[in-house]
C-alpha cells in the first residue's frame, strides 16, 4: 500500500525505527529497504537517515561502525536502554491512539447509518 500521509508517517517513524532496530541491529539503507518491504514504499533514505541521527543524538539509539567489503563502513544501530523504554512508551501511546481513532470511526459509521 502506498500513499501514506507524510505527516502521519513522520509522527510514527521513530517508533518504526526503534521497533526494527530492537528486532535486529541494522544499518540505515537496510532499514529503508525493510520499511519499504513492510508497506512503506515511498520512504526514502533522505527521510530515514535524519530520523536515525535524531534518535542517536537523543540517546535512544547507539551506533557502531562496521567495515563493509563492498564500500564504506556501515553504521549499525541498536536501541539503548532509554531507547527500549521509549519504544515501550511509544508503542503504548500508538495503541491508545489506534483505539481512540477506531472508536471515532466506528461512532461515525453508526451515526451515518441512523436514518433521520
């Protein structure tokens, strides 16, 4: 599915990156490819790399350089303890938001179905 709202995606990108890095340590381009394969084809390196840098500067991800046989060293990311805690907090906030939006949508559908 493509055509995600850019502002909504921007709001959840940190959570997505923390989730993927918690699943396995990975480098920027591989994270882009994983996200694209998981339903975010419009996501580009120019969006992901700044988000990774931001998470690293906030102390939520730590990085290490690993030599690559096919080019420059790659920066691999993994969550810090603070990043793991933020992942839990953000996941709970996301789940609560999904429930609230679903409630509004369900109520909206019921309201539309009621004859006047």
